[in-house]
């Protein structure tokens, strides 16, 4: 039976709101999971999940919020808040330990006021759209170098350029689609991500040290604290995190 769940997204300068409307069951949880990850891939300052229009059909479906929070813990490390849950739903979220990992507020308005009073620090970021051509790697290095110098991280220019070059070159060699490079500074981590239009996941191959090609993701793994990929509608995001 098709789910009637809807995810309505509203992007603001200081936050993104996803309003979940309809009856949440296990089938609907899949749609919610996809929507929230897609929103997180855009790296908003904060993601507010409005549950005020959501009814609950299956208790187990609530674990979708914890699953998304865990998956996004390292990247993109965007704060996520649950807002406006009905009392019975809020009680279940507490019982399932979801509330231990995700802050819960009575409404989106209350969450926005809390953010305004708390004054979340701005997240420095730079992004650029790139064509899948040979010069894309060089342009990626220029963007990354500009970001590192602007944020007073000169010692990170070399490793960040290595990561960005390899992620971009993988798109040029395999995906052959337009891409968006994004570099941002969140807390103790420098985040580098490349979004492309291919749904094929990246594959790390074991190749000899002497090889002149095919070592891209091996280099990324050696330089980054962690890396991974996130499937989104119409493509994927491949990301890496460096300690600062």
C-alpha cells in the first residue's frame, strides 16, 4: 500500500525546515530517510524537522530519525532538531532513546527563537560548479587553497588539495557529469564534498604503490580522517573530513 507521507522543504538563510505531513509507517520512513539525507547533503546551518503534521501508524518507523542522525554524525555534521511532535509521539521518541541524540522542541517557532538567542556560529563555506573536464582538478585546488588561506589553515592546503583533486578527478574519469565542489569548516573538521549526477557508488581499489592511476580513493583514505558517499536523488555526494 503506498504511503501518504509528504516531506515539504523550506530553505531559509539560517536554517532549513522539513515539514513531515501524513501518516508515518515503515514504508513512509523510507521516503523520510531519503528526504532528510538529501537536505543534509546541501549542508544547511541547521535542519529543523517539523513533526506537527505527522501521524504515527507504526512505532518502529520513528527509528528513521535516529538512523539519519547517526549517518550524518561525521558528515555533514549538521545539527538536526525535532519540532512539534504530538505528546504521544514525543513519549515514544523518548522511550526509543531518539530524544537522547536529537534535541526536541515544542514547535518550529520555538526552535527558531532558540537558535536566534543561542546564536549558532556561522559555518564558513565555499562552493563551485565544475565541468567534467581535464582542468577541473586544477580549479578545485584553487578553490580549496583560497578556502584554507581565508580560514587561516595554511597547513591544510596540501592534504585538502589532494582530497579535492582526487574526488573531482573521479567524477571526470567515471561519472562524466556536472559536479559541485563544496568545502566547509565545521567545528574541528574541514569538510570537502563533491556532488555529481551519477548514482554509481565510488569504489576503492587496491592497486600497487607503483601504479600511476587508480589510486585516487586510496590517497583520500590515507589523508582524510574519514570519507564516504551519500546516495541522493539523481546522484551522490562523495565526502571526506580532515582534522583541523
